[in-house]
C-alpha cells in the first residue's frame, strides 16, 4: 500500500511540475536607479556645507534581522467527520480555496550585480554620504507575457530628505510613477489551488480579475535592505538589516483610465497642485469666482512608508596606513503582493462556485496532485488526504 501511494505521489509531482513549466511567461524584475548628475552635485554641496560644523561617525552599530522561515513538506492527513457536518466542511474548504486564489505573492529574495551605494570611496568615514549613487528602484512584473506592474521610485533629496541623510544617516523613498493592469494580474490565483484551467472551456466562472466578482484589490510592495562591512577593528558586520519600505495601494475601478489601467504619475499630481493653487477661488463655494462645472483635480501623493540607514562603507585602508572607506555593498529583498476579496453575491452562492472549482480541479492538468479517499462507516466519514503543503511565515513582513 505504501509503495503504491509513493508511486502515485511521484506521478502527481511529475504532472504538477510539467503543468507549472507550461504556464505562460511570467517575470519579476528589479533594477537600481543611479543618481542624476544634478542631484549628486546638490548632495555633495550640502555635505560640504555641513562638514564645516560637524564630523562623521567613524563606526557603525549592528542590528538583528528576523528572517522569513519557509517550510515545504509532503503530508498524509486522516480525519473523521460526522455526516451532519460535511456541509460545513465543504463551505470551509471552499473558503480556503477562495482565500488562496485571492492572494498572490512573488519575491526576489536576493539581488546580484547591484551597483555600489556610492560611486566613489571616502576618506571621511563609513557614513560619509558624499557621491551617493543609489537612487531607488525600478520594478516590473509580467503575467502571461503582459505587463502587470511598473513601479519607479527615487531617494528623497529635497531639504527634508537631505537633512535625514546627513543628520540621521537615513534616507526615504519617493514614488514617482506606477502602472498596474488589474485585468492582466495574477488574481484569481488559480495555481495556488493546483488549478491550471483550459482557457477554451466554459467554466461559467471568470478566469481573470473582474470587479463584478471581486473587490478591495490591493497591490503591496515590501523592500528590505541589508549590508555587510568591515569596521576599523577589522570586525565583520554580516547581513545587517538596515531598514525597510512598504507601500500598499488600493486599485479602485473608478480610478482606472479608459484602457482599464491604474496610472499614477507624481508629475501629474504636481501639475494638479499648481493648477489648484492658481484657480483655488474657483473651487471655493464661498467665493464669487466659484465655478461648479470644474472637477476637483487629484492632489494626493501616494507615499512609501518606512526608512533605511544609509549603507556603511567598508574599511579599506590604503598603503601607508591611510584610512579609507569603500563604496558600500548591499542586498535587497523584494516582496510583491496582490490581494482582494470576493463580493457578497459570490459568497451567498458559495455552493455553485464550489461545484465549479471542483470541476476545474478535476479537469485541470495538475488537478490530481491532491487525492481524497472517503469511506463511510455508519454516521461517520473517514477521509484520507495526500497533499503537498507549503507554509511561510509571511506575517513577519507585515502583509
């Protein structure tokens, strides 16, 4: 019996992997932006002015980073159910399936070939912010060969941002632009339930995102930055967590453009603010110049939460014992989350949706990866389940 179950499991895993390989082209990419020449000059001028009255710290402290824990295992489950409770169990199973397909997580757990945090070394200490090279991230995500997300942010270099960099050795990120296509996104995430449906079949169920069936769509991004360096005592600080950023953006249907795309551009908000400032009286109902035909422009910035310490430079003395610090090496961990809820109408008709999902699971190429064996004895049903379980401590990243 055990031998037969093992053979079934190996076959199912082979089918599952084959199905996964057949999934159309998906990609998640991230690159680091470089600082512009003008901003670099502004930062260095600011640093030079501040140096007249202050000196840089010569050492940097350590921090502790709690790591994500991933666990994947194959398990057998045997449980006894009362016949009268089977419907409740079915509803709970349907609810679990819905929760899975309303949540999508992708990640880049490490980055290679990142440009150095600074473009030049320093003779002024490990936290010298001069010659800053890092300037935020550019992120793109594709699903089935279509662009789902484009995201661009930069380091805040206004007066408040420069004050953070110099006086607190921290930097903040500013969101410049974002593009998101809900109708090409990963929701509903059928693959989370081992379902790879045939697009040509009519399952009487939306296989792509629809505001008729789902609501409260949110895109979340989480960046965590860490670094390693040597101090002057030649002691290694390894994989030190320096800070993190996160942004969670609701994607409402009324905010989509004519092509069904959510588009945010900071330059557009700046123009709207300038327009509102110039025509403020025309938007004021108490003013004689009030114009009720004008539509209030969007003047709300989308902000990125969090902050991060600037990357410490590693101690690299030059010949002759001249103190010198390097250009700063660092790693970035990225998590992309898409999540939503189903509408109350779908929840009311859960039995019908449950039947559709079961049909899709049975007809799916990878649908046999989950096996249910039922035997009824009197008023009890014994179910034996063979499945692959995967759990991750996602609560640690705040989503």
